[in-house]
C-alpha cells in the first residue's frame, strides 16, 4: 500500500468516526444539519446504472436542544429542504414528484430520543386505526373552579379559558372546551378568557400547548421544573402525560392515553 493511499484511508477513517459520534447538547446548528443530511443520504437506494432513488415522499427532521439558540437553529434549518435536494442530486438520486421535507423543533426531547432524529414515510400509505386515532386526553382541575372537575377529549383542538363562550372586542365568540367559572376565589379570575390551547399534531402524535394570552402567564410544570410559554408563540410546547399547566394561578393536570 502506498503511503499516500494509506494516509487517505486514515483520513477517511477519522472523518467517518467524527460523523458517527452521537451528537450531544452542545452540537452547533450546522453540525446538526450535516448529520441529518448524512443520515438521509444513506437512505438512497441503488436503481441501476449508477443512479439512485429515494423511497420516501415525506421527511421530518426533529431537533431537540433545550439549551441551544433556537433562532440560530431555525436560521440554519430553513435551508434544509434545498440542501437535502442538492445533496441527493450530487449522488444522482431521484426524488418522488410530491417530495416534501421539513424540520420540527422541541424544547425537550421525548423519552428515548437524542438531540436529533429523522423520520421518513410515505403519505397515503396504509395506517392502522390506532395510528389514525387521536389519543384520549384527560384534563383534571387542580386549582381553580371549572364547570366540571375533570374533562376527557379525543379531538384535535382544546381551547382553555374563563367563561364558556366569551366574546372579544370585535364581538367574535370563542368556545372554551375547558371553561373556568366567572367567580372571584383568588384563582379562577386570573385565567384569561382566551388563555391557552392544546392542539394535536398527527405527524408526531403528540399534543402541543400554546399560550394565547398576552397578559396572564402560562407555565408548563414538569418534574419540579417550570417552563414559561411565550405569548402567542406559534411553535408551542409538546406536553407529556403527567404534566401540569399553570394559567395565572389556576392549575390543570394532563393525562394522555395512547395505544
């Protein structure tokens, strides 16, 4: 073996070892993007005569880096769909005509997940009834007074606020699924009329919590930690079974029953 070839193989081994090293919470946004592209390139399948095909028409890259700079991560990953197309074109890999790719961001990784994971699939493929079914969500009133002490939902969106059907300054009516009473008990009145919303995301099979109040705070309480939700942030925060939601001084406990 020539010295030049030997050096080249050693360099390749070092590079491969670098990219095979699991990413940690300190990884830079560009390193995360590069790792996602590397994983997806490996999914390209040979189709003959040096060409390849990509077998999926939907790709989602999930990024969970609680201490990372969210703005920097999003600024880098906004180029993800274009960068993926370029990377696959370099290896002569054809994409489905309806191919779509996107990135999703989380404040905390679900159990068993790292800072980055990739999901591929085909829209329109057969799903089981359990896959299509929305998980049952139980909401228990811990502090404050509602029309009932516990609620059970199995639908895409749940509005939370004070009053059953409050109206805004333009006369528009909002229907609160979890409605706190119009009483002054030191707790219930701290809930805004349009305070928060829980929305089911079919792609991740999870509920996301959104703060819809511009004045009264909303917190997610999990294992002794308190996460404040930014007002009207369109990204929301993924909730887990056992989480508590603090709305002003009121508190709700969540339970998710998924198959």
